[in-house]
């Protein structure tokens, strides 16, 4: 299937409308294929420039699916570089990554191995070896720098690509997806919060759960109790990536405090007060919905990017194994300058936290039920088309049977 032609074709004909098989969510073999052909070849977002503000700032992130760990570091000239987190001496991790990720930095812009003290600069060169004269003559610092990983930046998102061969340039990998966000002030929204957890589920179950708004009215009846109706519109396919607009019809909030918060909290997605006066790039909300809540976009393979007035937030799913996945949720708002702003930001924060708890709460249940084998297929309604497209792209790249309609 040629995904670059999907917008000009008949989407139902190209993607199908029938039920799709569950097998690829639980198959170890399909998982291995997805790792080898998708995660080890595609560009993946491993961090943001906000995390590496100054030269010498670094971030280490575990990449369990590849049994690897990446160091991102900003060099003195301001460029962000990526290296395998492995010392050239006896292979220790340069920076311990006991957690799933760690940040740090130093003005000298160096990384020093904690085992025997070998020192590397931000360009990956080996610059100091304690007791160097005791190594054999054939040893050369020049030939023992860090192993680089392909790295590129778009809109402040730091992408890595684990492919050993030269990958497709990031610009062409993103295609029209990149232009869809032109003019959105990602870097101006600096107040943030983040959550993460490891879930006993397949990475695709997690991605699917955030790729539709069909669940919102039922699953989020608690966190978004003032919601009357919601859905998606303005779906656009950008080759292997995609974007859509989520709309919310809302009634007044059910408590006086929530109603006050909704008036102030411009980043609050459950507030009906800000829907009519949005300042967003023309490309966002292409259907020009009056009740637009936020743009829901998927940067293939594992990143959901959402933007709205005064906010952007992301969900990302990192495979650990076929049935184990790291989820990361991050939310960004304008900097807080007033007490009312602080109140509104806290309210927005708690609302998102509650909604994300509701979202992630289904993912282990879904996967466990899939493992039972009681059903061999799942049904997708019209507005679940982003899931259908995601499965079709995975199937095309990995050669798995994720999307093929069940007979
Ligand atoms: S393993 Fe890094 S200095 Fe020895
Ligand atoms: Fe949700």
C-alpha cells in the first residue's frame, strides 16, 4: 500500500472496514518483527530541547526494546548529539540508567565513566584516559570515541534513529506531518508535568487507547463529567503519520470550584469557555470546528502529540517486551505568573492526571483478555480509523498480519 496516496484515495477501500485480528497484539514473533523493522529503523522521539537547555546538559534514556540506552547531549556549539550509553573501555554504561531516564549536565560538557574515569566530550571523542601509558601501543584515544546514534531535531523534539545504515532524512520521514504544526508555539509553553508507569500490555494496545475519542463519554465520565458529546473530525493522513481534531460539547461543570477553574484555566481541555477564541495555526483544526478541543496527532510509530490553545501534551509508548510497555505522559502550559494562574494550572493538572489514570487503567485488562484467545478479532467503528491506519502501516513495514481483515 502506498501511504503517500491515502488522502487522494478512498480511505475505506484502502484500509478496509471489517474487523481486524487480535493475533498481532499477542504474538511474540510479530513483536520481534515490529522491533526489527519499525523501532530499529524509524525515527523515534527520545527527548525535547527543553530538557537540554545549556551546552553540557545531557539526558540518558533506556531503550529496552533494543537492549540499549541512549545519551543525548548538547555540545558547546549548541547542537544535540546522541550516542550509545556504553564506555569504550570495558563496556560499562557511562551514565547509570537505573530509572527509565536520567538528566544531568556540567559546564565542561563532558561525560565521565564512573567505573575507571574515562572522559568523553560532547562530540563523543575520548579525551582522557587515566594511566594511559599503561595501555598497549596499538591503543589510540582517537579510535575509541563513543558510538554515535543518528540524531535530528524538529520543533524542539529530539529524534534518534537506531538504524546502522544512513536513514531517510527526518524532514522527508515526517513529510507533511511537520508542516501541520508550523507556527505552533511548542517552546513557549514551559510549565510542565509528567507521569510514567510500566504496564503489562503490548505497546499497540496503549497507542490504540489514545487514538480515538469513542471512549471518552464512558471511560472519562468521572474526570470529564461535564462532557455531553465528543468525537473526531478533520482526519488527515500524512503518509505513515496522521492528525485529527477532537471536539467536545460541554455543559457547566458539576461543582462551583470546577466552574471557576474552567474560566481561568486556558489549558484545561474540559473548559467550554475558551473554545470560541482560539489562536492556533491555520493547519490545526482543519474542519474549523466551533467545539474544537484539541488536535490529536500520531507521529509514527509511538508518539501521540496533542495541541490546543495554551497547551500541548504527549503520550508515548516504549516496548519493553511483547507484553510489557513503558507509558510516558507529558503536559505543557504557559508559565504561571499569578495566583489565579496557579490555581487554574493545578486544576488542569489534576484533571489530566485523573483522565490519564482512567486511560491507562484499561490497557492491562485489554491485553490480558486478548491473551485469553476467547476472541480472535476486534471491531473498529468509523472514528477509530486512526487505529486502522496505524495497524496497516505496521503490517506494511513489519510484514505482520495486524490489519488484514478477518475472514
Ligand atoms: S568501563 Fe568505563 S572507564 Fe572502565
Ligand atoms: Fe482518554
